[in-house]
């Protein structure tokens, strides 16, 4: 019998109690202790008797996960996956953690797709884990989606997530490169939607250690004012969008006013700002005539 399949003398209940205590001491929520213990149990803690003894392999996995979280690693990276809308996405330090604010971005994307009707060609620029582009492909079968990223490491994560997408994966293409440069030239002037959650944090801004020390800096910082990539996307989008096409960007609340003005100056005839879950201005929707 392999040693890693041998049962220890510790029950799952004892491990959960230990995790809750240690997390409470560290100021971490009890729910995180439950999620991590469930992950160590193979995602089946509810179906496992709490009095069942833990195998040596599961104990080692549990110890590793708990230690990583107590050392400050974000919960999402510790678990190795995270829910985004209808998707359970693989996430690690190669990609930004998908956030609830970005789910709102997808809501607006779906509205734009429905407004245009028929088959809509979509570009998700700076896709990371694929959260935005893959959600669009899953939730709207009328779309063809191109997902780009400059980082080959990020695209490795996106490819892993694409492999688990099922039928919608047939309508998704992954492209490596910087913003529009990664797209086939044949798409120029034909995209119904360009969408992006680009890096928009000013380089001078101090981020929490859990973000700054763990998430990829190239996916966070957008230059001195945080608007370098936002401006680039607003400048270049009109030549890639079809008539009636739309650009949707996530940004900081204090960037929405200046970016709205820039979009109007670049020929977008309809521009509006949408709120995030906290009712703060968070996203820009700009439409071509």
C-alpha cells in the first residue's frame, strides 16, 4: 500500500476546525478556511463524512494550501481556479484574477451584441485567463471571438481554459501579440465589438500587497496616469470597428471623464459610462455611427 493513501489519525472535521482557528488568528474569513479544506478533500467535503480520516496525500495537500494562503498568496491562486459568471476558470500567477467588476463589463458586451444582431465578430484584447472573451462565446452563440494577449504565459492559461469550454471553443481564436497587432488584418473594419480590461493602475499608486506582490505587474500598471493603454485602444479602435460597432473598456472611476472626451474626439458618436457593483463609474461604452 502506498504511504500517500494511508489514513492518518486526523479527521476532516479536525482539519477544518484547525483551519478556521488559524485563519481567524490571521484575520482571514472563515469561508476561506472552508473552501481550502474542501479543495484539499478533492472538492467533495460536503459529500465526505467529517469524521472520515484524512489520507497522508490529502494532508500534505491541505498543509500546502493553508500555508500558501497564510503567507499572503491570494485565495484564487491557492485554489487554482475561480468562478467567473458561468465559467470555472483556471487561474495562477501568470494571469490577473477575474473580478466581479469585470462581470458587469460582460453584461454590457452582451447588450451590445444583442443590439447588433446576426453574427458579431468580437475582439477581447488582453484576455488573460480568457474570462471576458470565453464568457461572451458561451453566452452568445452568434459570436466569433478573437482573444489576444501579449504574454505567452497568459495565453498558456487561456489555452487550458479554452480546452474545457466545450462547443463554444470552436468559435474562439487565441492570438499572441500587442493589442490590435495580434489580430488578422482581414478583421479591420469588421469587428462588431472590441472589449478590454487593460492595465489602468497609475505606476505611482500603492496597491495592497496581495495584489502588488502576486498578480502580474504587466496586467496592472498603465503608465504614469494609468491611461496609456486606454488611450491606445481608443485611438486604434475606430479603424477596426464596423459601422455601429462598439468599444467597451474597464477603467478607474477617475479616468472615465477624460477617456469619454477622448472617445468623442476620435469619432465615436455615442459615449456613455456605466457603473460597477459599488455604483462607481467603471466602464466606458463608445459606439460608432
